[in-house]
C-alpha cells in the first residue's frame, strides 16, 4: 500500500493506494483555521501499516507541510515524498505540460489534469478536455487530445493553458466582508438558486454561481472554437455539484482527481 496525500488550500485529502493502483478509504481533514493538525492526522492514520510509503502534493504553507510530515513520523510511515509539476508525464497515459515555465504550474492543477486524463484513457471516443476544479480557487484548464487517427494504446494530450479565479466560497465571503449589509449565503442550499431571484440570499448565490458558470462557458467555448469540436467538460472539487447545476452544457462530475493523478505518479515510480 501507498498513502497518497493531497494538501490543498483549505483541506487535506488522503487515500490508500493498493498495488494495482486502486484508491481506498478516501478521507479529508480541514486545516484552515484548525489547530493541532499533526495530531489529528496521526490519529486518523493510526491504522496505516508502519513503513507505508507516502506520496503527496502541496499548495498550502510550510506549517501545514510540517504537520503532515510530523504525522507520518508519529505513526512510523516513510518520509513523505512531495511531487511537483512535470514538463511531461509518460506512463499509462501521456500528458505534456504546455506552461511557459512548467515548474510554475501548481502541483494540484497538474495532478488534477492527470487524474482527469486517466478517465479518458483507452476510450475509443477520447476527446480533448476542459477540467474545472471548483475549490478554494476555481481553475479551468484545457487539454488538447492528440489527433492521431491510428488505434490508440493510451490517451495522449497536451495541457495548453487555463485560468484561475476566486472560488465560490471566496466570492461569497468577499460580498459578506466587503459590504455593509449582505449576509454570507450557502451555495449548497438549492433553494438559494433561482432564474430570477426575489430575495437577497438567492440573489447572492445565483449571482456567484452564474459568474462561475459564465467563466467556465467562456473558456469551454473558446477551446471548442479552437478545436473545431466540443471538448468534454469535467468538474471536480468541493463546489462541483453546486456549480454544475448552473452550467449550460453537459458536464461530468468526477471526485478526487488530484489523488487519482498522484496514484499515477506513485504507481509509475514503482
């Protein structure tokens, strides 16, 4: 087994990966504003066998990294192997990083893309992708699938770029903090979404989700025009469900894409 750890801006997710690359027992611990993260993780990892390898990616601060490493030591796991973005990955699938400086791409975005591409691997109708991660920030990234008409043995693609915007919760919080009388609304409460909102909570939530959906549509449409074909849209992250109901095109919700991308890296390194 290998313990995979995804350290995000707000939460830490982890899963155990078996020898065949499958994920098991996916769990999450919030860390933003939470004390004693190392002890909390150690308690939740107490049943992971001693000596288990740990592979992680991180976009949080050094304090959270240290807490993860302390927890691994406390339950006698191997030292955490932190992985970053690559210029390319070539394993069960192939993905090239088209960022001007590939090392500048966030580790979470890279592994999210790898996880999304894994869902297209070996599909006869493999398409180019737009991958939306609706987390603390919302990222919308485009993967150009190889146009080779010969029989595929694996998915081959190139990440050509994407955008980063404030996430759903960040937009909601900014309205509550930066205005005198607007409340903090709940984006997961379906009654707060309406075509023509007639109360303040609905006006806020609908406005924020429609702003997010508009961004996704703009990037998706721009990529579709570039490709002369409709790319597949994949949405992941904590606000995936809330966002998907406001999208004007079909979207697949897929969870734990960063962990699935980490699984590819960890399994490929064996």
